[in-house]
């Protein structure tokens, strides 16, 4: 498919994959999670919490539809009691930093690897034995963050309101034709929104500060509280276009939201979501077990089929199980960029520049909001 055009067959294709994967997972792996039927009782259903060594506390920016089945299956397999709190990824990182080495959580689940890498001092290094099977381009440089899924950025638009000249790429966010019609969440709270700002600076020509200012002006003083609001605002017509993670857009389309998807003509960035063990946490070993669980073959299959996220694994994990293993039949694709092209998004640069970019953004936003 040519970048900058609408992806019209994605949902149908993904549904087919989902049927295949769910059949494999229920037949081969016997997972309660992966049908999301909840046939087994999890520790969270019991009347009282287990012993301290059997507990795990997670903070996450992921939607419940993504993390809840995974958490419940982890509980069912391990007997570990898991509690979860939600928030924007950058907001959660600020809370972790404010805890000053005594966090109330054990594991951060979700958030772009650029945002996590920028705050690596908050995390404990952990090298999962399954990292050998992660795509080389997504391997962490310091082992403080573990990638577990890949989420390309996509443009979305309301097909009724932006039918004639739909957005085509990152440059559309600076096009004054869309002034006041762009759905965008606060980048000081949302990691996805921060990645959009960093991508704008890396992919578009011209002065970085002026591009930020042009984008801020185009937002016309409208800033959403959370990234989860972007799809709703576009679908209901309050805004015409926005930029979100591919998985959120595809799940919204499956749920019946009236949006269309465009892969940016300049190429997009497909960064990985990460998980990280918090420095000073109370249940470090259980957090490490959860990370290993995220990288296991059946959970990676589930991430692909049910969560509509792209697996971070390179296919060698299923190969290593051997041809005779019933779980060796993997649906994980060798090439996950058939639908789009990538530009060379520099995660290290994005991470090291985060403080400066957000400082510039705050100043510009304040000036343009007067």
C-alpha cells in the first residue's frame, strides 16, 4: 500500500488473523486470557490479598482492554495478586520520580521507549532471557526498559468531514486548513503526544521551534486531557483529524467508530511500548516474572491477534521451540512493515531531547494561548 493513502482492508485482515490466533491459543495453549472468557478464578477475585511475596503492583498507560486479560492470565498461572493503576505515561513517570526511590508501584507497563529511556534513572536493569528473540532494532541500550509491542503512529480522520482532501502525513498537522480541527492530547501527560512532537521535529524540514509553533497555532488553543480522547473527538465530529497509535485506531474501527486511517506519506515511526521495573520497588522478582510473561510466545500472539499491536519478537522464539512443538506454529510476521514505510526515527535523540522539547512546547503553548 502506498503511504499517505487510506488503509481500507486492515480490519478484515486483522479479524482473520484473530480467528486463527484465538483458535491456536485456546487449543494449543489453553489460555483463559486469550479468549478473555475468564473461566478461571484469578487471585483478584479472592476475598483477601495473599502474602506480600505473592503481590505485584503495576501502573500503566494502556487501556484496560489491552492489559486486563494479560494480567488475569498472569495471575492464574502464577498465583501472584496484581493491582493496576491507570494514567498517562509521562504523568506516571513524574509520579514515580516524585516518590524518590520509594514508589508505590513495582512495574511501569506501557509508554513509548523514547519516553521511558529519557527517565531510565527510575528503573532497575533487567535482562530477560527472552531478549535474544526480540527484533534487533528494538533491543534496549541499557536493559532498563524492555520492549514488548510495536505501535506505529497513524493519522486518523472523520471520513464524513474530511472526505474530499483527507490528511496525508505529518505535514498535514501544520496545514492551516485544519486549524482548530485537530485532536491532540497534552504532550506533558501523554507519551504518544510527545512522540508526535519529536517526530515532527525529526521528519519535517525547517526550524524545529517554528514547526512546533505552527502546530500549536493550528491547535487553536484546544488541547485534550488524555490521548484516549483523540479518537472520540474525531469520530464525533468535534475535530476532523488526529494522530494516534495504530492499535487504538484499529480497535476503534472494529468497535464501530466512524474514522479512517492513513499511514503518513513521509513514513511513520514505529516505536515499541516498554515495561520497566521501578527502582526501590517492593516486588522486584515478581515484576521480572511479568516481563518474561510479556515476551512469551503465547502472549506475543495475543498482542498481535487481540490487541492489534505488532509483536516485538523476530520469529526465532517459535523456531527455537522445534518443529515438533505444538506451539512452534507462530503467526508472528517476519516483515511487519508491509502496510507502511518508516522514516529513521532516532529514539536516542528523542529521549535525550525530551526535556528541551517539552520546555519549548510549554513556552510556545503559553504564548499562543494568551
